[in-house]
């Protein structure tokens, strides 16, 4: 690609600059290649970004340099780039976020060297209503994504008890992220305490591997279940977004079979995908995160959940297990899943 290039996308003209500039020095990956990746992945990425306030993490001098976050859309933007004002309590003013609703806007954003894309969990028109419940599983060395796979599978089993489907993706960095699509009326006042309670429950039951507190000192060789991402003021790396690592890795959706296989083989490399691999996966497997757009699910209503107590989830799991066995032959017996939850049973007895 030439150093600069004028392109027309869907009837919109924009100038692409410094296309030969290397932004991933170790990989020799250029700005032009970054733009090319985002243009190619746009059919599955743009729907995930559409109408969500977008925070950019820009690396104008490459991934080895100091980046900066950009929430407020630059004034030097094409007139066709859509923005939305969102009130900021901290700044006591509106912040004009970009809405990356089409291919042209995505290419324009990539041309800003916005390698990482961090959307809100909410749509702009209903900013207090998260569309998903999210868990960011972050391993403390020497733990890696293999241990995250184990924690992710524990989370999946909990969600199954509440008849909730969940979907994993790599963070594109070190960890694994689990999404539970909602697409129903809810609020962060509901999702955040539930996420906190789930993290505490996992910590209570697996203290050798799980922590729910972000203090670095206690995270060595453990997996931090970051529940705090469920907040109107926070963002999480978008699915299909590049990460500013040594190589151009991508936050890539994976199947639960792949998660199980990685845990079985204890091979972290099985869940590392660079841009080319992610594009090949999309062509072969389609959009594994498509259910995040339309699947409607409701969170369980659990007593005491507003306090983020692990006991609230433990009790809810017991009730769910009982509901699943009621009316069936042998209903008085515990289900295998319930039988495997000794800590949850104890928690119920203490109340």
C-alpha cells in the first residue's frame, strides 16, 4: 500500500495516511495492515459496535510507545462520523462518543491508529441498560489462560443452572472473557452485584485458584474474576478488536469445546489468535458472537443479591437444582451438579 491513499467507502471519501508506518515492530505489522484487518473483519465487528459509545485506545507511534485513551471524539473528523453525547458525572459535562456504525467509520477510526476498541456494554439510547453480563478472567503469573479456562467452565455450569447461555472469547492478551447476553430490560444495579456475588462464590469454593479482589499482591498464580467491568463507566475490549501486544493478537470468540480442549491439553497457545487466523476462523466458523446481538435472557431474581453476597447465588443454585428435579422420578435425590457444590450447600445452612 502507498504511504497515503484516498479511498471511497460506501460513498464516503477519506484520506488514509502513513500506511507503511510499522506499529508492531516485532512483527513488522504496519498501519496499513491494521486498517486492512479492520476492513475485512467489519461484517462481524460493526454489528457488535453499532450504537454503542466507543472509547479508542490510540497508539500513533506503535505498540511499544505510550498510548492514550480518547473518549471525546476529535473535532477533526468527517461530518459523516456519528457521535452521541453521554453525560459524565466526573467531568460534569457531556462527552461526545463516536458511534462506529459503518465500515467507513471503522476504517477512519483505524486510520487514527486506534488499535484497541473499547465499547460500552450499553446502547447509546439506553445507556443505563447493559446488553450483557461480563466476566474478565485475568491470570496472575505464572497462571495463564489454561487456568482461566477452568474458571470459565465453572462459570458456565453456574449459568446453566439458571438457564443462561454464555459465550467465551479470548481477551487477545493473557486471559479469557465470558459474556452472558441479556438484551432485556435491566440495569447495572442488577448486573454488577450479581457479577460480584458470582466472583465471591467462585473464590469461596476455589480459594487455591480464584480471587475476586483486584489487589496485585494476592493474585500470584491465581485467576482474578473481574466482575467490576459491569459498570456504566467502564468498557471492555471489543470482540474482534486487535490488542497492542508484541504481535497483532485479536480478542477472538471461541467455542466451549475449544476451552475444554485447552484445559485438557494445558496448552495456552491453543487460544492465541493473530489477525490472519481470526479472519480465517470467521470465514470457516461464522460469527460465534452473533447471539450477543439478539439472544434475550433474563437474570435470576435472587434475595440479598443487591449486597453482592455469595450466599445469594449459592441459595439460588440450590433452588434451581431443586426446580430441575421436582416432579421427576427420584426428585428427592440431588442432581450431580448440586452434589458437587458442597460450599454452596454450607452457605445455605448458615443463613
